[in-house]
C-alpha cells in the first residue's frame, strides 16, 4: 500500500469548511483513497473513499487531483463534534482487509 | 442495530500474564479484523479473519493469536504480556466485498 503524508495538526473555525490535505505521490492505478476519523477514545469511523472521481456523501466531500498524487477531504460546515484525528489511507480494494494507518491530522474545531 | 461490541472495556494485567479480548461483529458481517493502537499512534493491523480462517496477519510476534467462532465473533489472545503491549485493542467488522470497516469502541489494556 502506498504511503501517505498529512499535516500533523490543523485548526478550523466552527461553521467554516475544513479542508484536510493528503499527499500520496506513490499511489498506483488500482489503489483507492480512504478517509477515517477517530474521535477521542472511540474506534475509527469510516468517512468516504474514492478512486479518481470526486466523491460526496452526507459527511464529507473527497477531491482527488487528476494525477491522483494528492487529495483533500472537505467537511463543508465544521462543528465542534468534528474535532478528531483524520486518517488518509491508500489501499487496493481487494484481498486482505487491512488498513494501514499513519499518524493522521489532528483537526481542532474552534468555537 | 447494534454496532461492533468488544469486551471488556478496560483491563489491567501484570507482565507475564495472558489476556483474552472478545469481539462481536455487526450482524451479518463475516469478516473481523484486530488492530493495536499504542498511545499517540495510529492503529496497527494485527489479524483478519473471514469465515473462521485467518486471511491476513500483521507484523506481531507469535504471542499474539486469534480465532473466529461459527457465529463470527472473535477472540484475540496475547500471551506473556509485556509492558509494551499496553494499548487500545480495536476490533472491526465488514461485509466481505465491501471495504468500509466498522470499528468497535476498543478494549484498553494496561500492563503493569
């Protein structure tokens, strides 16, 4: 699985859009980009995933660059409950189900 | 519907002891994975089981073992506990063929 690079921490004001970047320059053609988040003392929670097209669900939007070497997770209207560690993971969508977590980005939403 | 459940929630052991952690997947999920999360780090993959067979193993010593039962629940066993085994142990389940994993709340293990 390709390696990902994320900023260790970010701040965002409540009500504003939170944009979390992720670099995955060694991603291969059959690897998907997954995002999970972990709120303090809870298990990780799946947010969204995509291959090359932009994706949107009720939680967030995922923007993947055309060359697929980076992506951005967008929380459109951040709330205090979005304060968490956000993990960007790149993996093939088959075979063993293991997720390779990095250090993630600690996102703090400020009132 | 109940999510992934794990027991116990907290556990304190001493070095050299063994421990058994339990996980019940979401109803209908046949795949269970185990992760270890040391304080300040992301979760690290330990095992994956599907239909009672081991399908993946992470870079953990043989002191770590697991099994899956006919009802798809799972146990993680750790023998000869070391101080470094202190961590949050997470269980996740998913439907085979679908890659969204659902995590339980974890078991916090402290080894003294």
